[in-house]
C-alpha cells in the first residue's frame, strides 16, 4: 500500500528482537550488510506481505521463535527501482563501477546461486555492489545517499505452464536510514 509516500512493510525476525523494538522508543531493527544483499545494505521489509515475512523467518535456521514486526516507512527519499530515473542511475553506477574495477584489474562481482538445495536463491553480489556504488557516487558528488531502496523481485516457480508470474514474487524495501521508519507495530496475524 503506497499512500502519501508511506508504505507498510513487514520484517521477519526472532520474537525477542521484535518485542524489544516494539517495547522501546529508541530501538531499531539492525540493518543487514551482507555483500550479496540484493538492494544493498539496510533493514529489509516485505512490502504489504506479512505472510512472506513469516515464511522467511520460519525458513531461517537461526530463528527458533519466528516473529513478524510491521513498520510504516516514509519513501519520498527512496531509490525506487520501478522508476526510470532510478534504473538510469543504476546503469550509470554499473558503468562507473566496471571502469573503476577494470583500472584496478579487479573483476566485477557476480550474482551466484546459493546452495544446491535452493536453486531459486541467488546471492546478488553484483546487484549489491552496483547499488552501493550508486550511493557512494551520490556522496562523492555532495548529494546525500538515498534513505531506502525499493525493488520488485521475481522469485519462485512459474504459477502455470508458460507463465511469467512466479509463485514467490514480491516487493521489498531496504531502509538505510532508520529515520524513514515512522512507526513499528504488531500485526494482528501473519498466518
């Protein structure tokens, strides 16, 4: 739901983490900073999809008590990958990253499948590097980096023969600046 530059996002996490954030006025979820995060570093939310947040938390072997926390996220300062200007920025970022790495004799990172048991999951080293480079390019030119990054992700199997609609497609937002999170809330149910 996008209303007045605000989206509703859901984050899967251990129950103790979600409860701690809900009970504190100053606590925030911790950002992910993996070199394969497909939207770059940030706190990841499934947009309008508490069920997917819960599924992700249940699938994560490090989470023994899966929980979902909701958030109202301001998006007026968002690198939205559904917009032409954002795509153009990433094309520029890719080319500048490639030139810089070529000069250094370093190959571009590659997106790679993760594990044999989950062929749909891809570690997105290249995507992450291009997005992070876009933020660095902005900072170097005296502009602030984006507070969040939003993208649509096609995931899972086709839902019927010949379909380009996939069973686990979703929108995600990675919040880089937690000041964009207006409020956290406890969803009624993610089941």
